[in-house]
C-alpha cells in the first residue's frame, strides 16, 4: 500500500470491513480469530484495511505526542493524554502483528512534519485546541469500530468490535468532559 495515501477514519466506514480473523487478532484475542482454513480470499483486502487503520493509529500517537510536547497541557490532562496514547500504541502493536501474521507489510509511520501538517499543529494555541483535536480523532475511531460490527456473523467477534468501540467512546467521553462539552442530548449519537 502506498504511503502517500492520506486516509481518514471514514474510509473504514465506507464499505471496507475487517475480516473476522483480522478483528480477532486486532482485538488482542487470537483465540477469537477464525482459523486459517476459514479465511477468505480477501486477505489482501484485509491487509489494506488494517494498514489504513495502522496509519490512523500512527496519526493518533503523533497527535498525542504533539499535544504532550506542546507545553499547553495541565498535569492532569497530560496524564490522560499519555494513557490514551499508550492505548493507541497497543492498537498499533496489535495491528503490526496482525498484518505480519496475514503475510502483509505494515505501513510505517510518517515524519513528524507530515503529522504536524495533516493535523494542523500550527493552529494549536491552548489546551482546548489539543483536546479538540484528540476528541475529533477519538470520535472517528469509535465510529469506525461501530461501522464494522454489522459485518460479522459470529456474535463473539461482533462483541469484540463493540468492546473496542466502547473504549474509543470512553476516550471521546473523557475528552468531551474535559472540554466542558455537554453529553449528547439525542440517543444513537455514535456510529452515524
């Protein structure tokens, strides 16, 4: 997959779905992954999708690093940013392992300058700007995981995807609270 692609989390919602094997491995639950005998011929497609997700994890890690190094975060906010970045690093590591297990080549991270440009780091002026960026990225992640749930016939794999979406939603909720944003007034806010 070309590294010149600038994917967005919406790509994961636009018809591309992770295979049961890929999501089971991604979720850190290889026991839930479908056996190789049940894998479809779409492994190459799964690797492409996983590489898009990996690219997005690289972007999230970079966003939290930019925020952490900005000097704009209060100590309590910094602790949360580091925790969430750690979660994204764990996602990255799981994606790299899964792509390798599927015989693919994991996409590498881009340069710091690239992420600063893509994330419009120059516009970050205060802690609220850092939190708004992180909140936007976390909402995209929650929606991406929710978008793959209907693709599973195996209820256990759907449950794993739901747990991942719940984690991303928790990140978004914590960030929304930190920015003083009110809870969504309407039901069915996520996954739309």
